[in-house]
């Protein structure tokens, strides 16, 4: 497998690590923080409406989805 392949999973993991590190260092000033927190809130509210999913799972799913969207731009 070629390491420079754009679909390589390791690149995504490294991008996520860098993005999360930036969010932790810069806090609300980082451009990804607000969308990720909004996604977490939407996921938690959506999970409260669904009887099968608990709010922590919805929160994590919403935050993860928004982080993925921010990284894959």
C-alpha cells in the first residue's frame, strides 16, 4: 500500500489528531470548535428523541460526524 495514497486511513487519523490538538490549544478561537460542539448538541438532542440511543452516544456521534466533515473538506 502506498503511504501517499489520499484514501489512506493513517492520513485521516493524523489529520484528526492535529485538529483535536488545535481545538484543545486554541479553545473557542479554533475554527472547528463551534461546529463540533453544535454537532454534539444536535446529536444529543436527536438521541433524546430516539428511544434506542442514549444521549451520550448521540453526543459522541454528532461531534464525531462534524469533526469528520471538518477534516474531509
